[in-house]
């Protein structure tokens, strides 16, 4: 049996989980998230815990069991604590500025790049080279951070570009001189 899938999820105070057929709705202090569960997986709320079960030991059921439990747990964490992802801008002349809800990047292009946050995501700037992406959905926060990083990925020779906080960029040696 799935080691992760069989673990019950404890519902913290202030969070309500409602199951309607294959739809699971999680409501908490930071907001509300919904999840549609695969047909073969069963979700139930029993005395303050969410229990995820599967009907058989088919390969697909086994793989969806732990995934479904983790997705529900991520939603519960999201509506209580939220998720954040840090980005750093590295390079001479590269900087970031807050423009209302949007963020403006100067990344060595001929024009500044303006990034509007998607729904449910907040972008905050610290200093002139750090951006924090935050929200209640782990998937949306990760996707927004990846899309910002995609604007100018860190290059391997000087390490310039947008990188995740704490990301290690493998450096290459340049051309050998005469």
C-alpha cells in the first residue's frame, strides 16, 4: 500500500474540508481551493481527518493514491500558511522595481519587461534584485516563478539572469586565451 496515501491528513483549526463526490473543497483563513479527484480514488472526512483510499491495487490506482493525498495536503497548507518562492536577479545593470501590483525587470534587453501577476499571486520586491512570489496555491506559485525565471535564465559563463533563491548555477570555463 502507498506509504504516503494511507496517512490521514489532520485538519487544522479554522479549516473546513468538504467532499462532494469527486470534488474536494478546502476553505481556510487565507482563501479557498478546490480539487477534482480521479474517479478511482475515494476521499472522506472522518473525525477531523481526511482519509484517502483506493478500491484496488491496479497500477493507476496505486499511483493516484499518494498523489491525491499530497494534493489535498498542499491545499490545506496553502489556505493556512500559503506558499512563497524567492527569485534573485544577478548581473550588472539588472534590477527589479515594483510598479503597483506588477513588477518591472531590467534584464539587459533594449526594453524593460513588465510582469503582471496572475490571479491569486502576489509579487513583492525587496531591494533592487530580489522578488518574492506568494500565494495559496503551490502549483500557481511555482508556475509564476518559473515563468519569471524563463524571461532570462541564468547563463553558465557569468551566471547572469534570474534564478531561484539559493539555486546553484553550474559555471563553465570560458575560452582559453593565447
